[in-house]
C-alpha cells in the first residue's frame, strides 16, 4: 500500500479517527517515522495501547506525552528504535533495563542516583547493546552526598567511561538533575 513511513502530530490523538487509523496501520504492518500518543488513562486509551504495543518495532520514534493515571502501567511487548517519554515517573528502572531502544529520553523521571549507578554498571558490563544515547531528567538526581561509579557529580560532569570489554565508550554528563550519555564504538 504505502511505501513511505507515517508520522503523527501531537494534536492528532484528539481525533476520533486517530486510534482506529493507527491500529489499522499497525495491523497492516505499516512503518511509522514518528508516532506521538497521549495516554490519559481512559479505558479506550488503555485498550489502544495494548493494541499497538506489540507492533512498536514498526515505529522509528515513539513519543508518549503523558500517563497521568497512577494505576495504568503500559506493557511493552516490543520497542521502537527511539523513545521519548514526557512525565515518565511511571517508567521505572525495570522498564529501562528491558528497553532495547537506541535513543531513550525520559523527562520528569522518578529515577535517582542509585538507579543511575545500576544503569552505568550494567552498561559497562555489556548491557544495553543497542544504546547510542540516553537522557534522563529527574528531580531525584542529586549532585551532593552520593557517588556514582565511585565518583562525585563534579567528576562525572564530563567523563568518558568504557565497557569492560573495551568495545564501546560513553561520554557522560551529569548536571542540574540531568544525566546525558552518548555511546560510540571503539575501534
């Protein structure tokens, strides 16, 4: 049918036809360049999520703008190439450890320094094999009183770290409640 990738805008999800069109497009295995969805916790939105979540490998970039219902936890049975989640306080360390995306951006996260320590240790040991870029913004990332990988936040402001097998390098920057990580392969 279509030989191009589909993109959506954030205003599209308010249309009555949006969910049906996206669901049908997923059923037809059509690819999306960018899919922007707003999950509001309604039973229809939850059903919509469950319909598309098994086809997220068809999505290059997924943007989830909100999940305000504290009782709703999206289940990812597949992952897009890139993911951006605004209001990501529901996206726990467990979700992140299962994520296979190349680019992950989490705004308003609930992750904290101990989670960053765990993420970096796992990455150094060879975890997150697809990861190229990670950005986490959280009020729980503090610059005082704790260390990550044995270093304080000043030491991690602009720091290169390597995987244990020496195959990849990551440039780390932690400041102002934000972790940024860019990964490059080593030759």
